[in-house]
């Protein structure tokens, strides 16, 4: 208690007073070190040799204290003393010993034995260093005992990040690191600054002694992070993690800026490095246009296209706030040779599209403009059909007339056996691309030349973090205290991160031959109810249900929405073929001949123009026969969902 009181008083001292205290301490330690160097060398505390060399006591003080002050020994903060400070102390004391020896030689004073000089250097270094390290540890131990309780934690990862995190937590004083966990057998039964390293299996035995687990492996793969999270959650321990390697190296955050594991870091599969041979061709030094540039996929396509240094990037977006936001984001990132142009308008405006593509000399178009929210398009079918279908027809026609190099349509898994207007409209957009590609191929064949414009489409599932995604919706509901609303306990979806989806789209574009339907490997499907439960646990909260009535967040089922499917598919009626990329597949699916499709599209466009919903949907049903209107028959209603959740858990 007396030591703790002394350390507390030290903390209260003014900086000048602390420095004077250190100077006084050194003034006592220097003569003590001189005396002990003689005693250890001559095996007696007082000898004639020591008496003859008494001049060393005042000389050491007169030379040592000014030397320490001039070389910065009293400038450092004691509580942050480290190994570098110790090396500097050793250097200063070595210089002090040399100066004392030179003083004795120049003044022809009696000198101690040579080995005494070495002992003096060692003693000075040990004494002055030990005092500072003892003060540091005392101050840190005092600081690490705040009025509130200290969290007992295990650090998962005994690498560089784990060691840095432990050091930072020690300075912060709010955590007590009880053990390290690591999968490397060579580290087991060893220690880091006295803290033992154990295999991960030990966590189960020590769980009752811990308040939290801190994950300190910044470069962890997605699958391994998922396994670790499952292990820790099974034990009911909260889990935080250090920032990613990119965040740390860029200086945006510190190693001890702990945060919960985001659900986006667990979904999907491990990232696959891109095929560099498929990134760049057709884009570098070309003029590229992205429609729907302000949307989730469109914006990420723009970011990645910029990294490939196009000559000109044209952003086409009908939403002014979205266009402004992406333009402001991209402007500082422009390569020196790239020009950026923002165009406010709709991709369904034929005159605007033709003028923009012609005036800027566009060579490649990525068509990401679409309405994608199922309930909204279901309630506004004419607007959905105009934006999703007619814009695709406009772009394909203009691309063909102007002889563009390539057009790529961003499609969706909801286009496969659609149960809603949005999915049916995207399937019809695919049919437009396929028919246009057939038309281009036939024209080239008749003219005895190779096809000019290459048309293709890329079909994939849900992307994490996009507008309307369940992940931000669930996050908002959890922050509000619940409940989380599900449409059905057995609904499953595929997920992919936005950057990975955009990167695969760019690589698929290089593989296009004409009329291709590319499918992206989406990994394993995820049950949305499991996703919601895991998000609750990752937030440090508990689920409320019949068996846990005192939990924090309840999950309610509202019934499938009109046109919503329990699961999504990527193939209609074709077998997928492998391509040069392991995650990109090609499917050759049925299409409608141009001569048959165009008149029906004209009829659809006429119905949209006169705002005839019934006629437009009847035409859509004829063009996409796998879509059945009124597909929500038999969907479970909200009143039955509590029972559905209970049945799904059995």
C-alpha cells in the first residue's frame, strides 16, 4: 500500500519536480556504483586503492549529472521507457566512464584496476536503468488499476500484432491480458513478457476466467475468421478484433482500435487473387462508360476501372445526389492521364445515350443502371420495366450502330425462374442482350467479317452492403433494440462482397465472345435466420425467444413478400462451362430470335408509354413464360411466423 501511495504521489508531481527527483536519485546512484565497483573488484568495501581513488566520487558526479542532462536523460517520459532508452543509458554511462578515465590520465591521478572500469559501466547502467524501469512499471501498474473493473482478456494470435496489442493494452490499463492463443505448436508453452501462449483448445478450459477474447490476426482469411468466431461464440464470450492490415499500414487507425467483427467479414468465401491477365485489356487507355454509376455496383466498378487507368471514364446516373457523391469521391483518385465526365440522365433516354457515347468516343459500356428492390418494382412495374428493359435495348442498339467494342450487362440471380417483376425484367434484359448479339453475329457473317461489338452479361447474387441489403437493415434494427424482421425462417441467399463482384465483372468482360451469360461462383448459400442470429451475437447481445425470454433482441417473421423466393438460382436450363477464371462460368441459355423479340418489345414499350400496367405485364408474361403473375400465393403470413421459426429450429 505504501508503494502504491508513493507511485500515486509521483503521478501528482509537476514535470520539473519529477526531473529533479530523478537527478537526485542519479546523484545517489553514481557514487554507490563507484564504491561497489571497487568492492566487487577487490573483495573488500574499503581498501587503500579505494582511498587513493576517492577523487572518482566527486568527479563522477560533476561529469555524470551534466552529461546525463545534456544528452537528454531527463527529457523522456518515464512511464513510456523502453529498450531504446536502456541502450541510450548504456551509451551515456560508457561515455561517462571514458571521460573519467581520461580525466584521471590527464590529471595524473591514481587510477583503479582496468576491470573496475568495466564493472563501473555495468553498475551505472544497471542502477540508472533499473530505477527508470521500476518507476515505469509502478506508474503503469497504478494506471492499470482504474476505479472500474479491469477486463480479463485472451489475445488470439501471438504474432507481431498480438504483441503490439498487448503492449498497447498494458499502457491503456483497462485490460488484463491473461493468455495468448495461437495455432502454431512451436509457440506453445512459451511466454510473451511473462504471459503464456496456449493452443486454441485451452480457451474452452479457461473461458470462465475471461471476460473477452481479442482477435489479433489482421491478415486472417475469411474461412479461418469464421471458424474462430464460431468457437468463441459457442463459449458465450464477447469477441473484438484489431483493424485490418490496410487500416493499420495506411495510418487510419491504431493497433488497439478494437472493434466488433463485422458480419461482412464472415460471409462468402476466401478472396481469390485476380487474374492479372484479365484485368486491364479493353479498359486501359480506352473510353469507358458506366451506367448507374452512383449505385452500389456501379460505384465500385468506377473505382476499380480508375485503377486500370482508362483514357476517359464517363459516369451516367439519373440520381443527382448519387452522381455528385461518386464524382467527388473519384476526382482526387484520377490518374494523370484519365479524364472524368459526369452525365446526369437516364440510360433509357435514347437521344441522350447516343449523344454521350458518340461525343466522348465511348468504347466499352458497363450497364449497371437498374431498379433492383423487389417490393418497389412490384408496386411500380412500369417504371421497373422501363429502367431495366428499355434502357438495355437502347444501349444495345446504340452500341451496335456506333460500333462500340463491348457492352456488359450486370444481371442478377433473380432473373432465373423469376417470381417477381424485378427478376422478370432482368431476364428480359438478358434476352435483349442475347438477341442483339445474334443480330450482330448474323450481320457480320453476311458481310464476311468478324463481329464488331461484343455483348455479354454477368449474373450474380446479393452483394454485401448494397442499398437494400439485409445486412444494413438488420444492423439498424439491432441498434434500435429490435426486433429483427425476417420474411421466412428458411429463406437462403448467396452473398458476395461488392469489390469482389466488381472485380469478377471486369475479368468476365475480357472473356466475352458475344452473347455470353457469365455466372459468378457465389460460394455457399447462407440461411438468413442464421445470419440475423450471428449479427446479434457479434453485437454482444443475446437472442430473445421462448427459451430465453430475457434476451435482448427478438426475431420476428413477417411472411414472404409478393414475388419473393425462398432461394435463388444462377442457371435456368443450361449446364455451366468453366472459363479461364476459376470463379467465372459460362452458360449458353435459350434466347428469343431478334425477329420475334423486337415486335413484342415494341408492344411492351407502347404499353409503358400509355401507362397500361395490365397490358405491359401480360406482354412480360409472354416474353418470360417462367414468370407467373401472382406468385405469392401460399406464402406464409405474419401470424404464422412464430410457429414457423420454432419449427425451423427443430
